[in-house]
C-alpha cells in the first residue's frame, strides 16, 4: 500500500515537472521576443526608408521647387537649429492629445455600458452620436474658442470629440458580442449582473475596445491639431500655421513629421498595452503566424 502511494506521488511529481517544463519552453524568451519584433517591424521600416529615399531623390533632382517641397536635410536642420522651440510646441500638443484621449476613453466606456444596459438609452443616444460624428470638427471648433477662450480647453474638447466615437462604438460592439452561452451559464450558476459584467462581459469586450483605441489615439492627435488651427499660440498646429504664413516649408514639414510621429507613438503604446493585457486573445496568439504571410 505504501509502495503504491509513493509511486502515485512520484508520478504526480513527474507529470507536474513535465507540465512545468512545457510551460517554460512555451514562454518566449528575450531573443524570441526581439526576433518577433524585428520580423513584424522590418517591412514598415523598409517602406519608410524607401519613402525617405524617394523624398531625397525628388528634391536632389530638383523636380520640384525647394519652397514647395524641402529636402529631408533642410527639414531636419530646421529641427536641429531650434530644438527648444519644437520641444515646447510638441509638449503642448502631446498634453492636449493625451488628456483628450483619456477623457474620451472614460466617457466613451461609461456611455457604451449605459447604452448596452438600456436599449431605450441606446436608441436615443446612437443617432445623436452619429450626427455629432459627421459634423466636421473644423467647422465647430471656432465655437469652442468663443465659448472656452484661447486656452487648452477648446483643443482638448476637439480631441475628445474626435476620439470619442471609435471608443464608444467599439465598446458597444464588444459588450454585445459576448457568447450567449456564457451569459446563460453565469445566470444558471446564480451570478449577479455585476459579477457577470466584470467576469464575462467586460473581459470579452477588451479586444474590441483596443481596436477602437488604436483608431482613437491617432484621431486625438488630429483633433488637438485642428483645435490649434482655429486659435492657439502654442502647439504643432500653431507651428504649421505660422510656417505656412511665412512660406517656411522646412519648418512646416518638420511640424507635420513630428505630428505623425506623435500619432504613431500613441498607436504603438496602445498596441503594447494590448499585448501586455490581452496575451490570451486569439489575435495575440496568431500574431506569429500572421507575420509570415
């Protein structure tokens, strides 16, 4: 009897060791993660390098006038000659973008949850959201300046409006796409509505939410710059307008380049957070297979 018990325990330890070894082998190491990053990144970097080469070739061959399209060297020289100037205005736009993005996330998630919980509220708010989305923000931004002044308020508000719609729509879609069998199972097991939401609905909606956040991150940058176009004395939108008025195309291209990099950076941060928080999702697991296509 003792011998049988000892052999059973030994078998359990052996199986546990095998499972641990499989888990350790399946966990990607630093080299594998670095290799995966390089595999995913070399194509966009190669395309970006090709675009820069084409840009340099067009300007070097003088196919267009320098006051229309400056060379990459002139553009980077404009940044190098006034780094404090560009840093100050980039920080202003970054602050407006991030604050507007965070507010859009908070308001959008709350609105989406309320719309899913109440069909009457959804039927009431959904047409209004669609109507507000189709209105050009550049057309209503002057009203915000009149109402809120020339401070940060109008820029943040435009950024919120630009980023709000993708957040609320993706969250509503995610909350409604939960497997009905999971909801029936939780109801059968006596789970309350709050427990069902936090344990089933909310986790299942996160992949959809992050898809909307990626769009909203870039839209928030656009919204902040649009607000600066209407009325501002700081920010990348102010830099672009001032350079346009002075026909200073190197500074104008520098502002556009920095604005694009800011949007890409926010997108990459959201992508990284998705990979960190949702490693279990199919889009994360299939990432390695998709990169080989």
